[in-house]
């Protein structure tokens, strides 16, 4: 009687829950940085001329309006906002890959978490600097009529950046919990507790 061959373990699939969560957040967050960019350009136009942005269009993304403050501050906000859009598109790719491969899911989400945190911190920092400089410049320029003006780029950028910071931090925390319970860190911790144990055991 022939013996039955040992059952072959099915290869592990990716992280379905991570894929769904990342895909949903990426689609929801994708247009948010564009709101910062629109308000950024609109305030530059309103403080340098009588014009204002007619709406979010390709011109908003491709053209730089007259800048009433230090140029590098405007460019940093613009770069962080556009970078947030690119990061969301990257997260869509990571979500699709996460459903098929666990190692690539971890690699791509690690890149996303680091990039997204840097972009959102940069957005908050330079949006605050932009609003402060623009309010100061407008107050000094309009010393006769004293027309009220208050830049809202700071507030919009903060509303965009807070969820943009929370999601990658949650991803990092969930990965930390997973690695302690199921990942390589658990095996290393177990081997340290067993005298003479090696990683191959």
C-alpha cells in the first residue's frame, strides 16, 4: 500500500484587510491636498491682483501665480500638496499589491508611511509660515483702507494633514502589533528565551 504524500501547505496570500483599508483611504484622501493647492494659488492671486482662481483645473497644477511672499515658502507648500497626491496614488498601488504578496505589502507600506509623514509635517510647517507671511505682507501693504484679510491656507492644510498623519501612524502601530504576534520579531523573542536555540530551529 502506497503511503499518501504529505499535504502541501497552500502559499499565504497577502493582507486583504490592509489592502481594503489602504485602497479606501487612498481614494478618500486623494483630492484633499488639491484643496490646499487651490487655496494657495487663490490667495496669491487675490493679494497680487483683482483676479482669483476660477476653479481647480490643470492650470492650477501646472502654473505658478504671482507670489507676494518668499518664493521658497510657497514652493514648499505646493510641493508637499502635490506630493500628497502622488503618495495617495502610490498607496493605491500598494493596496493592490498587498492583496497578493505579504512581503511586498510590508515594503511598499513602509515607503508610504515614511514618505507620508514627511510630506504632512512639511505641509503643516510651511502652510503656517505661508499664512503668517501673507497676513503680515497684506497688513503692511493695505495700511490705508485696512481691508480685512486672513489667510486660510494654514487651517485647510491642518485639516488635510491631520488624517494624513493619523493613517500612517495607525499603519505603523498595527504592524508593530502584528510583528510581535505573528512576525519575525516573535520568533526572535522566543529564541532569546530558549538557551541554545537558533533561528533555524
